[in-house]
């Protein structure tokens, strides 16, 4: 690949770490332009791929700016910012003037430059956003530019990579898509140990309080009788022994109705069965945070179900839960450690066999088949590997998370937190490659042996640009099959 001449040119908008770049370069594409406004990622892109990205894409204001600054290209890629369309965000969509409007910038560049193909990526919720209107509007606008368009969603685990991360892909072509087929999904098992490295130099140890919470839930699992099916609902230990009202009225409702007495003299108990025979301020500290928010006069059905299920579970299992409570005193811990989600139904209950994640909703325990979806993690949410997976309990390293995105060979931000964040925003390069290799058929002549290459993506990128220069200087005759006239690249006619 290093010495073969490129067969098509691409631009990488909202480039981030360069997941699209890694994928298309592996199909013998040449990156000719990128845009990324985050300074660390902008500089890193130059290090990894030899291209200095444009910064704020909005500075490409007029058609003339685009015509002048963005080189002609065959393929446009864009993972345009997803927060406005994400379930986790405010769902403002196109109405988000800062980020939601960036699709229009992609549209404008397509209109002015008319590349023959594009691949756009976003969160899967974009397909359902605004009752499907957002998706329809995107497709209509792309059709108006005479692109054929197809949309599908894929996750890396469907390509043998141990990460569940569903993403929507819009592909487009000016030559029709009647012969285009989406890649076949792999249905075999995946295993997180396939991306783990033995020789990690750990930069960060797990805080004591987190290890303590892991030990506590490990002991909970150990004590649970093998004959008992573990609950599939989240375990909220603060509901063990609680009897405060939650069906017909709620603690905030009682505090409004009885401002002086509150829950006193009602014969009910707070979290972990604590007495509520105290002033209202004290009562508020003894009711779980999920049940004490001001003006929360009616709990949603799912919350009522979780409270009821946890209280029943406790009553049915007191003989082994009470000694566990006495030993661990979970009420002394942060409330997120008082909750646990068991996502490993049917497995032997040894906590060190699993992948763990500390979330606001509790300690999540999941099978080691896949990692939790990489998101722009806070440090505390980085997946923790049980000791039986790696020899000791530890966080997944940025390098291992890069493998989950098929970006194993590129340089990452030096700060761990920035590396995790960038990886959480990146597109999986292997998924893009699988989509692109069919989409780009007929665009040039990506040789089939290269396409079938099982080698890891993303190797040796720092020197990619110089290798391309070498290839040209060796006189590799480069013809772009899309164009009949000579192509001007980097000031040279090739
Ligand atoms: C969803 S991420 C795409 C990541 C990329 N596909 C990758 O593989 O890493 C969106 C990226 O767009 C960048 N971005 C957001 N607004 C931008 C703007 N106005 N101009 C340039 N880049 C922008 C963000 O910094 C972020 O890195």
C-alpha cells in the first residue's frame, strides 16, 4: 500500500482523530483536505496524516470560499456533530444554531464541489429524530443535489470488534447506488480480551472507594444463592428496608402537604430502613435522591416498578442480604455505588470475570464479550477490567480503547482524558472501510487484495504523507479515472 499510487481523493470534515482517514487511506485513497477546530486534534491530525486541517468549518462561509479553499475531491466524509440529534443531548436538531446547522455546511460543500461519493455518520437517533422528519429532510436535500442516497446503521460488534456502538451511515453517489450493497454483518461472538494488551504501563490506579464498591458488589454476588435468578432490573440497595410512599403520593408531595411534620408519624422508613422521626430537613437526607426531587409529585411508571421490585426482592432475600448490609454499610458510600446493574444473566457470579463501569445509574457489570460503547467518557466511566481478564483489576488504557475503534496504529492525545474523549467521538475505521469498499467500487481501481487485507487498520500513519510523496517522486503515474484532464495535486500535474 505504501508505494501504490492513490486511486481517489477524499476530504475528511469534522475529522477528529481521523477514523475516516484511516479507513479510506487503507483503500488507497489520498486525503487532500480535513477540517477540525479542536486545537489538540487539529495538531494531531498533522502528526498522524501529514495534513494540516482547516479549523472552524463555518469560516468557509461563501461558495467562493469553498471553491477556493477545498480542493476538488472524489469522496467526502463527515461525522458531523451529533449532540443536537443524540438522545443524551437536548435533541434540538437543526434548530441548534451552533451544531445542528453543520449539516447545512456539509450540504453546501457537496453542492459546490460535487464529489462523486459521500459517507456521513451520526448517532442512530438521527433516524428517529423529530418523528423521522430530520432523516427525511437530510435525504431530500441530498436528492436535490442529484445524489442517490442509502441509509443504514451498524455497530463494530457486527464486524467482529468487541464494542457495541450503533451508528447511522448515509452513503451517496452521483452514479446511482443500484449496485451498492451494505456489508454483511458478522454474527459470531466477540471477546474483549482480543483488544487487551499485556504490556500496559498503567497511568492511573482505580480509586480506593471504587475498589471498595466493587468488592462490596462482588460479595453481594457471592452470597446470592445459586438457585436465585439475579434480577434483571437495577438493584437499588437504598430501597432495602424503605417503606416511604411512592405509588399514590411521593415524599415531595408529603413535604408540601405536611410542611411541619413531613413523613414523621406516618409509620414509614427511609433509605435502608432509616427512621424518619426527625425534622423535614433530616428526612430529605434519608430519602434516596431518586425519590426526593422538589415538585416530584408523581413518579413515572418505570421508577415505581424499580422501587416495588427492589423492596420485594429485599423481603424475599433478607436472610443473606441483611448480613451483607451489616458488613458493608452501603449507606456510607456515594449513591451511585449503592446501585448495581447485572447484565450477565446466567453467568457464574465472580465479579472479576466481568467488565465493570461506574455510572450515575450504578455499577454496571457486563459480560466480557464487548466493551460498553465508548463515549466522551469522564475518567470515572472508563471501563474497568475484572482481575480474571487481565491479572489485576484495571482501567482499559487509551491504546486498548483505540483498538475498539480500529485506530490502533495512530498517535493519540497525550492526556488520557483527551484521548478517551476523542476516541469516544471517533468513527470506527473498520466499519467505515467495510462500507466504503463497496461504495467506492467503480471510483478508481481499489485492488481487491488490498480490500480483503485482514491487517489491522491505522498502522504507520505518521509517515503516510511522506510515503505518498515518495510514490509520486518515484514517478508513479497517477491517473484519476474520474477525470479525463490531468489532476493538479500539491501544485504538480500528475
Ligand atoms: C463526531 S466527531 C467526529 C470524529 C471523527 N469522525 C473521528 O473519527 O474522530 C465531530 C468532530 O467535529 C469537530 N467540530 C465540531 N464543530 C466543528 C466546526 N465548526 N469546525 C470544525 N470542526 C468541528 C469536533 O471537534 C469533533 O472532533
